[in-house]
C-alpha cells in the first residue's frame, strides 16, 4: 500500500475487510475476498482487473444491489459514515441521495416504456429537490440537469423514450439522473465499455468536469487501463476477488509489482498510439488538463509504451 | 397508420368471409337433413319435399351459395327454421348474454390473475408460491365442463347459493363466470409471473433501485409497466376467443347466449341460424382483435414512435 494523502475529514466511502459470498448452483463462491479501500471527496479510485475478478460484485455489493438471498456481505462499508453492511435498511438512506450509480450499459438501464422525463422527474422527487406537485419546478430542474451533462435541446429530450436516443446520449441522461440528488459519491461500473470509442472520451470528460465542479468522489470500475490512467487518483488491481496491488496511478503503471498487473498493462496498446503521437490522446480529453485527478499529460504519454 | 388499419380491416373481413363460406359448405356435407328435423320423423316424402322447396334446399348447392352471398351482402341471412324469425335477429338477441359472460369472465381473470402473478413473481421458490403454482397447473388442466359440473353440484345443488341455470338474476352469472375464469386465471397468472420475473431481473430495474425507487414502485411502475403490454394482448385475445368459444359452459349452465344457441342450431340443422351465429361471432372476434392491434402502439412507445434516429 502506498501512503495515502492524509485527510482530516471522514472518507465518503470506507471499505474494510469487505467480503461477498455468492450462493450459486455450483456452491458458494467468495467473489470478493477481504478488500479494503477508501475514497475522499474529489477523489477517483479505480478498481481494475481481468474479467471475473470480482469488480462488479464489489461495486454492486457496496450499493447492496446484489440479490439479498444470494449474496452474503460481510465486513464494513461506511458510506458517508453510514454502515450499510450492518443494517440492510441503511442503504435506503443513501441510495438516490448521497450515493448514485452510473451503469455499464446505458441502452438497457432505463425503462423502455417510460419517457426520459418521467424517469428523471422521479429521481428529482426522490432526492426531494422539487415537490411532486410543482410541475414547473420539476421541469426547470430537469432541464438544468440535462444542460449540465451537455444535452442539446433538453426540453425536447424529456419527452423522448430511451429507444430514441443514442448510447452516448443515454449515458448522459443517466448521469443527469444520478446527479439529480447532488450525490457525493458516484459508483461507475464500466460506464463507457458499452459505448462507441468516439463517445467514450466525452463521457469521461464529463465525469471529470462534474468532479471538479462538485468535489464528487468516484469509484470507477474498469478493465481498461487507458480509462484508469486518465481519471484515477489511485488504482486497486483485483484478481480472484482480492487486491493484488494498490497505489498511485503512476506508480502502478511505471512499476507494476506483479506479473498480473504487467499482463493488464500489456493489454493496453490496442487502445491506440499513446507513445507515438503524444498530443493526440489528451487532445480529445480537454478536461484532463484542468481536471482534479492526479493524471497529467506526461503520465499519459510516457507510460503507455512500457509493457 | 390509416393504411395499417385498412389492411388489418381487410384481412379481418377476409377471415370472416372464408370462415362463413367454409361453414356453409361443411354443414351441407355433414349428415342430417334440415327438413327432417323441421317436419319431424313421421313426415311423408311429399311433406319433406315441400319443406325443402320452402327453404330453397332443393336448388343446386352453387345456386344456394350464390343466394347466400347476396344475403351476406344485404346483411339478412334469412329466416331461422326453428325460430321462425330472421336468423340475424335471433343471434343478435343472444349476443348480449355472451358478451356479459365473456366480459365478467375476463374482468375476473384480470382482477385475480394479475395480482396473483405479481405475488408469485415476488416470492419465487417459497412453499406458498409452490402451492399456488401447483393450483394454477391444476386449473390449467381441468376441462371446463368438469369444473362447471363441480361448481354446479357444490354451489347450486349441495349448498344452493347460486341458481343452477339461466340468467334470471345476476346471481346466475357467478358460476359460469367462475367456470370460465378458472382456466384463464391459471394461464394468465403464469404468464404474468413469467413476464414479471424477467422484468424484475432487468438491468433497468437494478438501476432504478440504485436511485432509491421504492420497492412498490419497482414492482408496479417498472416491472408491471413493462409486463402490461403482453398481458393486455393475451387478455384481449382470450376475450375475443370467448366470444365464440364458451359453448360448453353455456350449455352446462343453460346460459341463453350464442354458445348454447349454436348447439341448438346444429342439432336442428338450422342452416340460416348456424350461418348467422358464425358470421356475427366471427365479426365480433375480428373486431376485438383489431381493437387490440390498434391499442398496441398506444401502450408501447417503441411501436408508436418507431426506431427513431439519434438525439
Ligand atoms: N450471478 C452469478 N452467479 C454465479 N456466479 C457469479 C454471478 N455473478 C458473478 N459471479 C461470479 O463472481 C465472480 C466475480 O464476477 P464479477 O462479475 O464481479 O466480475 P467482474 O470483475 O466484474 O468481471 P467483468 O470484467 O467481466 O465484468 C466471477 O467468478 C463470476 O463467475
Ligand atoms: Mg463487471
């Protein structure tokens, strides 16, 4: 473990010895095995690992979105000081309030028979940001949220149904829905993996921008080191349910301690010519230069070449 | 949209036409003679011949068909032999009874099957759910004449709460309605459960849960909202089928609807009455089916708005 920056405030998310056991037909699987980490305001912490290593199970376990009868959680998860493992009801106090999820596949994440507007209004109502009766206030708030995620002609989009929007637009809508409650902590499970490469950068930029404006903490799940490098402060490398390596982005990328991490790094070059055209990659991600994340241009351009 | 409606309407009318034409031929191919049923077994050959001439049955079948087509066009299918009244009118008088029974049965089905299916989907693999599940399988496999006779014996004979037959009071509606609904409830509740189980496991439900949507809204607004379309379609189709398919129940309960009417018409070889019954019930069923098709886009924005382009 690397020395973490010392914070006097309590972390937004503190996970200690977190375990998730899944009851499956084949028996009990310990999908998450004693992981510990924390996220403070304005920080992005990334969990990276191969497929099946337990990343999603960790994220969904923290949100208590795993089926209650098939997933056994243990350890401690404090969300803004509220322990959600000890008391199953406690999660209701944070979901849609301090805590929000950005899902992996925006195309299936909204109800197809309900309009964008009705699903966004609902989120605003749950957050208590506007009363259910005040239609004007609801509408105004919804439009402002869509503007914040740079959706053109927001009034029009509210009337549309999910199938009428592209994947990139839907992910922006989902981010707007997540922001309805002014959350302090966002959990993003591969938020760009289902999207076209051309819109992935835009979504990551948006997350960084929001983080800078509001000091949101982000738990990012990805198997894409390019994404991790771009936005993370710290990375935890996951394998078979536990962290094999943790530390600052740059340190992990420059000096991977395990063969497993080296293998993950070696998988990166498919992403593009990071080393050949230093300006190309960061150029598309404008927010990166000003972002609050620890990533900086040199990190992007220097490290990609190293296997 | 107008094109679509016209096309469906045309298809529907063609179906009705083919149905009545087939019935026209089949009843004339089947054994039995209307003149014999009309004049009685003791009638002389001359008497029978006179009756046949009166009904126009002495003419070649093609000519009879031509007359039938003309009648079809004017909407007057001739006199019923046994009722001595216009066949269409006889059927039209019976129609409200069948409509009442079918409406009552489909309402009871919806009111019981939807909550039951939802309940089963929310408590999968519990003892109670298994019990209800077994009951629905039983309900699905009970023949309706058997259900009808059991209910009759139970609640009209042994414990006489409801009348055994006819529609003299609203109480008479209870047993035939239940008899029809048992099978429908069994089928529809299992369908609701299947749809709900799928939608409760859908990604959009997990995402909605993550933003703090309460469990009742998850079940009804999201899972039911997405299950409603196929369930509504199934209920509509079953309703359309009941309009010409509750024969057994109508006979068991002596219900004065078109189902018992057609049995009588077939027994007496009352050709005009058979044809009028088939025509009207087929028209009604096709009409209901068309309404369901038209309601579909209202329920499903993906159909209504098409696969539109990006934002
Ligand atoms: N519903 C389930 N039933 C049985 N096993 C499961 C289930 N969900 C996850 N697992 C198991 O739990 C482990 C962790 O899975 P998880 O989905 O968390 O991995 P992941 O790191 O998110 O992978 P990916 O990159 O493919 O999304 C895997 O071994 C997987 O097989
Ligand atoms: Mg995953």
